[in-house]
C-alpha cells in the first residue's frame, strides 16, 4: 500500500511540473550550475555555430567572449517568455556599456518566418516607453538547445560570468529582482 501511495504522489507531482515551468514543461527552479568552463575558458556551448536572423552563422564565443552573457531560450508563442522581454530590454540598456550581453535564442518551429516579423514589429513597455527588442536574437532548434544541455521548458535562461563559468540556470519565468542582483554582482 505504501508503495502505491508513494507512486501516486510521484505521479501527481510529475503531472504538475509542466504547469509550474512556464511554456513546455519542467520545474520552475533555479540552479543547475553544472556546465561551466574552466576559469578563463570559453564554454563549449559558445563554440557551436548558431544562425542569426540575417542568415549568417555565428558563435557566441566570436561575439561575447569576456562579457557577462545571459542566454535566453524563448518563443513568440510563450507568454512567460514575452513577459521577460521588457526586463531584458531594460538590462541591455542599463548594463551593455558595463559588459553585459543578452542573447535571445528563438525556438519557434517556423524559424525566421515567424521570429523576424515579431522582433521587427513588436514593442514592449519599458519604464513607460514602447521599446523594440534591443538585443541579439538567434534562431534555435533542438540541436542548439542540446548544446546547452537541453531545455525542458521555456523560458530557460543561462547566466555566464566573464570567465565563461555558468553561474545560474533559470527554468521558467526569471525573478527580475534576483537576476538584477546577480548581473550587477558579475559586472
């Protein structure tokens, strides 16, 4: 009987996980600072090519080595993802000159056809003004997500220190105040 009760409880918890994570499943938790580079090294996931909106191939290492980098996996259809965008716009405005780079990796199945018009046309309220997305957007897919260890829900964000260490993994909607403190401590 006890085994059945434990099994039932585990099944119930697993069934609730997608609702807790945001878009797509997984726990709404922070942590998992596993995949980190040796001090001064570039994380392995930064060396793989990713397609930019303009069709060019780039690596995060080429563009962001030596910076504090926030990589955010998102999709145009993901409500929590859209809720984070104004915060990321604000972070980019406030901290880019101090060495922060925000990179959005759009996971829409339709790719550029869906993402480019969204990025070009959408405006977000940031401190009382309507602002466009002001940070780099790259096109993701399952292969790109696997470079980062896979994602189990969106949004999923990874914060990296200047030396390439993965400092934080955030699954689900980020906590703006906590993320602000983390970014400021790394700059």
